[in-house]
């Protein structure tokens, strides 16, 4: 039998959860509220675009109505968690720029020996090439971290209700329209950079959900105020002016994936995050150029958004990435979001970044790697890199 909770109980519970450390905002929507209003037209267009990954196109119908996938569900709790709450992974050292000042953390370069050696010895086999990765990828995988927070939320709710209930956690693992749900739950609004903007945290949060069979009376979502106390959230389902349309995200996007139209136009096929993580095929020459020196993610449109605090991007030594065994790379990225991309995808991107560098040393590294690899994708990518030179 489903458990039913009224809005006073729910508000008190959400107040308590929202004011615990590590969570920026919590809200809940009932499944009844969702029908017919879950997926904003804006995301529907993105999901159905031919440029969208196949899994998004194939799950469109489920994403439009979570009740189809979870016929037993009665409510969905949704949490916004700041990226800054993610613990760091071990094995990072500080990279230095040419003046010796720290620039960004460099990960997994053989305990730093490669970097120190490359500064001492000025021969081509030791030139350092760095591929950048999004800040969150240098931390504990947000999927793992969010599942622990959702487990705590479920335990807290069980204690508060005094009875068990059915619950399924979701962190990118279920086809839920999470940004639309977050808006409906009053957690924030969607910015021109396509991200959820949470008051006080800007674009610096990721989302996760707990699908439950708890019947809720919802009366508005809760967002912590500056003192960390939960206060009445935005009008449910309403678009607000919290994104001020300043356009900083659009002008800071290096690939032109965002546009200035007031609804926030997005060309997924030009987005580095999409190209480095989701696109598994060989990239064309024009797509390869869009990567610049990034091998995983991007997020340059998030950093510039108001109130957003993100850790700096990190870097990976590309020589290390291509020259150590696949097993060593695999062990090093275990427990980070880069595990989702996998070793082959990271190496494909590394080859492209070296191609964008286009120096003699970079191309020699690509050529050496291509003679060794047994991966068809990597051989093809290396060939494109080597033969696209004028
Ligand atoms: S940078 Fe400006 S326009 Fe872009 S999402 Fe943030 S507030 Fe909106
Ligand atoms: S993630 Fe990077 S490429 Fe994609 S829209 Fe944002 S700034 Fe542009």
C-alpha cells in the first residue's frame, strides 16, 4: 500500500534535507502533476534532433512520461548537488605554466615524474602535451556520490514516515526529463546555457532523483536561502527571470554551440561535451577542430554564469595517456566520470587534440601510437589526424 504525506510534513522534511551539507536544493513533484507537462518543448526539440545521441531519441517517449517506465511511482524527489561538493580523486599534482605558477591540476602523469622530467630535458620525446578535462571529471564520479546522497534521503524519509516504501535512485541512469522536473519542482530555471540555474549556485549543480511510491501533496518546492534555510521556492512550473539573458554563456562558448535566441538555442552537434563524451564515431575534420585541447567535457558556458562556483578544469598528460597500458589508464580513471567515456574514447580525443596542436612532436606521438594500436577507431582517427595536414 502506498504511503501518503501531506504538504506540511513534506515541507518540514524537505527543509531538513535542503539544509544538510552537500545539497543545494531539494524539491518533489507528484506523478499526477507530471502528466502532459513533463518535458518542455525546448528539450523535446533537442532530444528529437538528428544530431542528438540515439539513446536520447529512442527514450523520448519514456522521458515524456515517467509514469510509463515507473507505473507504480507516485512522486519524484529531485536534488541539485553542487559540483564543488564532489570529493577530489587522488593522483593529481599541480601543473605549472611557463612562469612556474600553478595553472590547473594535472592527473595521473605517473606520479608527476613525467612532468618534472619534461621540464629538465628538452628533447622531443619529453615534450609535454596536456588535454583538458572538465572539473567534475577530476573528482569522484558524481553518479556514485549522488547515489550515496539519495540512499541517505531514502533512509531519512523512511525514518520520518515510520514505514518503508518503494524507491529507485536515478542519476543519469533512467530516462527522466530531469531539467524539466527540476523546474517543475521549483529548484530553479533553465538558462541559455541549457543548465539548471539554482539561486545562489548558478549553473554549478548536477541533478539526481529518487522515484518513489509515496503519494505527496505538493505545495511548492524548497530552496535554501543564503543562511542555508529552506524557503518557499519559485512558483511551480513557472519560468522565471533568474537567467537574466546576459549572454555571457553564449559569448564564452568557444564552438558557437549556443545562440542568443531568447529560448536558448543549442546546436548539440557543435558542443565539445557532446563530441568528447557521447559521439563514439570518428570525428570529421571540422568536428575535430572544435575540441581544441579538450579531451573530456567542457563547461566553459557554466563558469561564466552568475553565482556559479566551479573548480578549475584539470588536465591529463597525453603522452602518458597514449603510452602506458590501457589497463593502467583504466585503473587510473576508475571511480571518476571518465570511466563512462572509457580508455578508447579518451585516446581518440587525445589523438585529435595532438592533431590540433599540429607540432612535429605531437604528430610523431600520434604516428608512434598508430603503429601500436589494434583499435580500428584509433587507427582511423590517427590516420585522419596525420593526413589532414595541408
Ligand atoms: S550566463 Fe547569463 S544568459 Fe547564460 S545562463 Fe547564465 S544568466 Fe543566463
Ligand atoms: S559545454 Fe562548451 S561547447 Fe558545449 S555549449 Fe558549453 S561552452 Fe559550448
